[in-house]
């Protein structure tokens, strides 16, 4: 066990003594867990939609990853992509920032052991997740902005952590799937004699099959998007700036617990119409 690990407790004797939201998360406005707001839950209920059961969905997703690992005889998978981290753990922290500052990672072994590396001083944000066995807050950020001239040394230390986990959970199996990684980390893993395999392929195959909870989550998400789009229509008027109208979608999304919107344009005017036409024809 690492000296800088936070061990997530599997059994909470107070679990059944607290109020819970429709998705099974704790009904506490002071919680650190990110999720739908009461506005969203009320709208979904009015539409007859069932929210996903988060506990079951998390367990199912982990099982899918483990199944793909065993199918390929991999010792484990190491993920830096924030979407893959979210899929494996349901943990989200500075999602957009992490896409270009890879300071978070997750390791899932073929026996289902999960280690999450979070940004420094952020380990408490994932303590509520029961399937995360360890939270570490040191070592996964070995890119230049964070590590500077010590990036090779930090990467070597991180590779040592991975090597330790492989020995503990996979014995002599050195086949590690990695979705994406900074060059210093890749070279450090190579130097440790770890065989790197295609982690993005593995994660995409795990994510390809949707269960009932994921389908329910998509239905709820689409309903929220449609409600926000309807609000945009209400405020649409001659002369309104596209950016002003677009801000409504962001505001309505955030009000319901949404974290971010990935694309920017409405494709409603000007030269960008060519992009839409090309997309339709191509």
C-alpha cells in the first residue's frame, strides 16, 4: 500500500441512514459529488423518465472493463483520458482542464482493483466512490507545465507505482493497456519492461454496449437538452447575437447539473454554413 494513498472504505454503516436522491446519490446540498440538480430530477419525473441507478451503473461499467482485460490477457489498463477516467470510476474533476493538462489517471487491474490518481489536494473529491480502492494524489502529472525539468524523474516514479501494482495484482503479466500518455511516461514504462498495449481500443469496446442505466441516463440527458433548446427558442428574436443565444444553452445546462458543452457553434449563419453543407454531402 502506498504511503500517499487514501483507502476508500467499502462498508459504510451509516449508508441506509441518509436521504438519497432518485439516482441513489446522497441528498446533501453540501456534498462534493457532481450530479443532477433538483430541477432536473423534477423535470424528469414530470416526463415519466427514470434516472440511472448510479451504484449499479458504476459496477456494470467496471465489470465491462475487467471483462475486456481478461479477454485480451492484459494485466490492467491505465487511462489518462478524462472520459475513460469518468467511465471507470464516475469521478470528475476539472474535466476540461485535464484534457490538456493530464494530471489525473486511473489504473484498473484484471482482478478489478482500482487506483485513481487525482490532482494534488483533490483526493477528497472522489472519496464517496465505493469502487475506487485507492486514491493517490502524487505522480500522474509528468508533463512539463507541472513537472518542469523533473518530468523524467516524476515519470520514472510513476512507472514504479505501476510496476508495483502489476506485481501485486498480475504476477508476471507485464501487458498493460494505455489509452494515451505523455512521452516521458511512455518511455519510463518502456524502461521498466512493461509491454504497452492499445488501451483506447479496449475502453471503446467496453463502452460500446449500453445497459439500462446508461440508456436511462441518455434519455434524461436528451430531455434536459430539449428543455434548454426550448428556452433558446423562447428567447430567439431578430437581432440577438448568436453568442447571447448560445449562452442560454450553457446556463440551462449548468442549472440542471451539467458540467460542460463540448462544441461551440450553432451553424446558423456566415461562412460556417459551408461546414454544414459539406458535412451533409460528405
